[in-house]
């Protein structure tokens, strides 16, 4: 599904350059559940941003199915991003002035889905994450676990083939984190590919494969043939 080769990314901070990724090779097959682990600053979020085309690498190649992403225009890249990826972040990133239902309707509106169908789909996504009783709650009336479930429903709106989750359970107590994991597991069983960053050793073993980063390189990868 995805092949990264020699992906590098540096951040220029005036006089200093920080090499966040130093030549990452990674192939992701459809249907995998990959956990990404590694110390703080090892490049996990940077890698996730590049995978999700939220950021572009300085060097290397990124192939997604038949597309060579390095050759595409920004417009084509955003189309691919919207078509393929769903994002879930540690801090939920919901719009506070909109309720759960409206938060999930946003991407559907951008996708040009009309009123009644949009409402129907937003409702069914919230039902899917167990929030049928919280449709009209605003984020500040929802628990952290509930907010994260709204964020997952929103990430699913465009029917993504790949979910990119950056420490989705990082702000949650472990029982609520477990609920999020079960939702991601269920999506993965339904065929959605999942890449999840986590600091939690127990959760890190829950995927089908664990990639460990250190100082911007892949230190180990349980999916790579020895
Ligand atoms: N926008 C930025 N500008 C400058 N440096 C950055 C930027 N984003 C990340 N970095 C640096 O790049 C390196 C990798 O950062 P990254 O956020 O990918 O780490 P991480 O593995 O996700 O860490 P954490 O576990 O703390 O979230 C770090 O040294 C970080 O300071
Ligand atoms: Mg990070």
C-alpha cells in the first residue's frame, strides 16, 4: 500500500538544524496494524505527519499505491489525503464551539455530501463509536474518552483506508484508552490499516507489528524479515 524509501526531514531553526528523520525505509501493507514506539524526540510524530501528507520530506520517495507522491501537485496531494487518511491526535482537536454531531459533519460537508445524507452518516458514525446518547454534547461536556471517540468518528467520515493515530490514548486513563484500542482493533478487523504511535509498552504489543524509532532511524521492526 505504502512504500517509504530514504525519507529524511530536518527542521531549520536559524543557526541549528535538527534532523528529525534520517533515512527511513518503511513498507506498509493494507490491513496491517502498526504501532510506532521510541523515545521522545525520536521522530514518531514527524513520521506520522509525513505518512499523512501533513508535511513533506526533504529527501526520499513516498509511494502510495500507484502514486509517486513526490511528483504530485499540492492539489492532487490534498485530494489523496482526504481520500485515504483519517487522523486521530492525542489532544482530540475537536472544534469546541460545535457539538459532537456537528464536529463529525464537518468533513462530510467538505466532501460535498448533501444535508440529509450528511446527517444520517454523522449519526451512524457516532453510533459506531458508542455515542448515540451524546450527539448534541459540546466537547467541554464530554469526557476525554468520549471526545476521542468523537474524533475517531470524524476521522472515519471520509471512509479512510488508513488511520494515523498519534498517541490517541495518551491523555486518557487506561480503561478509557482500552476502549479506544478496541475501536481501532474493530476498524482494523474491518480492513482499515492503522498506524498508531504509543508510549505504552502494553499497547505497543497490540498491533500486528511494532516499529521502533531512535534518533530518526528505524531501530527495530518486528515486521521486517531478518
Ligand atoms: N516544527 C518543528 N520545528 C523544529 N523542530 C521540530 C519540529 N517538530 C519536531 N521537531 C524536532 O524534531 C525531532 C522529532 O520530533 P517528533 O515530534 O517527531 O518526536 P516524537 O518522537 O513524536 O516525540 P514525542 O514522543 O515527544 O511526541 C525533535 O527533536 C523535535 O524537537
Ligand atoms: Mg510526538
